[in-house]
C-alpha cells in the first residue's frame, strides 16, 4: 500500500527474492497533456510511504536485527511545444538516509563513513524476554495448602496478582549503567502494556457488568474504559501507562514508586446454585506484557528498550490441585475451589436426633413390654398357684425342681430385627403389631397351662385306677 499518493502512482509488482521484498511502482495512467501531469505530480505529498505488513520477528531472534532499504527510480518522456518543438526529459533518482530518521545504531557513532551516512536502515532490538511471578487469590488465600471451600450460589471475588519487582530492578540497572547525569537523558516512544487473563470454567458465572474490576492504585499503570473485556468465558484486563514520558528521570521515579505487586480484582463471580458437594472448579490465569522505547543521552548516544515478560505461578502459591505434579506443570497459574457439603452437618444432626428418638421410643416400648410381661407373668403365677392348690387334693405335686420341665424364655419384643418405619410427619416409629388383642395369652402362658392341665389329668387318672384296684381286692 502506498500512502501519500493521489492519482500519480500505482503498485505494478510485488515479489519476494530470498530475504528481499521488491516493490515496483509506475504511473497510474498515460499523460497526453502536460497540465494533467503537472497537477497530479503537485498533488502528491512530499513523502511517499510504502507499507509492508506481516513482517514477523522469529521466535528465536536475539539481539539487534537491522533492516536495510534502497530506492531508485526514473522519469522520462517527451513534451511537444505549440510550435511543434519536442523537449525530451529523462531523470533518475537514488535515495539516501536523511538525518532526522537516521538509525539509532548509527546515530550513536561519533563519526560516520560516507556509506554509513547514506545508508537507509532500521535496527530492531529483539525483545529481552523475562519471567515474572503471578498468582490468583480469593481474599488472602493462595489455595496452596488446601482447596478453597465455597458454597453453591456463593459470590466470589478473585484477585490476579503480578510481582513487578523485577521491572523495578531492571530500570535501576539501566540507570546505574549510565555513567553521566541520568537527568539529562531524554526518552521517546515509551510504551508499556500488560494484559491479564482469567479463564473461568462452566459452573462459575461471570457478571455482565465488569465495571467493578479494579487495579491497585499506583503511579504507572491504569485500566482505561473499555480495557476490561469478556471473551467467551475469559475476562481480559489490559493495563497501560498513565502518561507519556519524555525524560528518563520521570519514568524512573514512577516505576520505582510502584509497589512490588500489582493486583487486579475481579468481583461478582457466582458459583452455580445447583453445584453438587465436592465439585471442584479451576480458574486459569495468564499475564504477558512489554516495555519499549528509546533513550538518548546528552552526548547523542541512543539506547533502544525492548523488554517482554510472561508470568508463571509463584512457587509459594502453587495450586493445591497441582501439589503432586512436576515443576513444569506447577508453572501454570491456577486456582481451585471446592463446593463444601453444607448439608452434611444438618443431615448428621437430623440423623442423630432421629436415632435418639428411635432409641427412646424403643426403650419406652421395651420398658412397657417388660412391665406388661412381668404383670402377665405375675398374674399367670397366681393363677397357676391356685390351680395347683385345687388339684392337690387328688395328687401330690413333685417338689424336685429338676423334674419340672425348664420353661423356654419368652421372646423379647424389643429384639425385633425389622427396620423402623417413618410416619408421614417424618418421625420414626416401631412397626405396628398385627394382633391388637391386649388380653391374648403369650406363648409361655400357654405352655404352662398345657403342662399343669396334663398333670391334673394324669393325677385324676391315677387316682381312678387305684380306687378300682382296691375294689377288685375286696
């Protein structure tokens, strides 16, 4: 693309020859009148710019990378005067570097060769890439010793933290490396920006209004309107410089006045109200930034700034989820929460109360059953005694306890293995008995009655036989 052009030139050809890009321009149209040519030439800006997009610095590039340029051209034709006289013209041009835009590398030299003074070039400083520590917190909890517990439906405020002390140390080193008075250093094209990203999983709801996102108050960076955006399930926060810097001393002061850490606070994150207990949600963080510009000393020496940073997890705040992972995985900035079982204590308490109620009911019923049994047995014993007394006239009752059959113990109603049932109101109760006759004899009573009845019949029969035997003898 040609900037500064009107109707005069167009790009005829663009081609790549190895590491070279060759662009050829030609007149946009044919000119038959001098006036038309004159007007179009005069309409062109004093400078023309050819934009070449898509140039990428290789990932492994280091140090300084210099791009060289060259421009040559010609202009030729014939002009005919009204009297028919022909005036040929033929011009050639070759470009060389102007003083105002001289490459910073050459500008630092005290003396240039003729070739260097004409050389059109631009030197790029490959970024010096370093690492900063980052972390994610909720409140003061770095979640390094245990998952951060939350409740379903709870609203959370996340904090993304970046340790910027290495940047402060860097600018101190730049100042110390300068031998003269640093107050005389001027700066141009100073730019710096950091972008933080927090990616939330499904189950953590991001608020529609992100105006509550804030940055630690500081002298250097700011979050401008529109610099907090949502991209799908990611919140993207961009920090930029608050002002332009023309002197190194002012830049140095503002950088060193910043606290060692900067926090981006993101409120209003809501846990899914239907989240099940023990569900975990992990938030992923990422930060990248740069600092570029030029500094020029009073002697004319120029220094190019090009620094870049990426963040990795602060070792002191490694996600509990990654505790047993290798060091490489622990570099990922992340934070994991777990939905606590808020109903467990209530359920346990309710279960305990129900159990106590059941035991109390069983104990009461057992006590009542025991009293009933004792009363029944007492009544039975009294009735049996009366029966024995009545039959003693006919037969003597053996007094040897061993000759009396041992009575089997009566089943304990409280030892019923049937499970407790629950009423509609929810309180536990014992299953209802199938027989409702409270006067029905128990098994032990029936056995006693059968035994003593048998003994009575046997005694009567014996007495009858003895009586008949005596009659026969007579």
